[in-house]
């Protein structure tokens, strides 16, 4: 019972970290895209 609970906790933490990473990555990609657009003008 405790093992399953810790496993679920670890999985939820991993998902949380992945979510944070995706948001971070998305923001970086967006800023890069905006910079490229600015340079083109």
C-alpha cells in the first residue's frame, strides 16, 4: 500500500516537472520566434 502510494507521488512529481519544462520550453521558443520576426523587419 505504501509502495503504491509513493509510486503515485513520484509519478505526479514527474508529470509536474514535465509540465513546468514544457511551459519553460514553450516560452523560450516563443521569445526566439519573436526575435527572429523582429530581425526580419
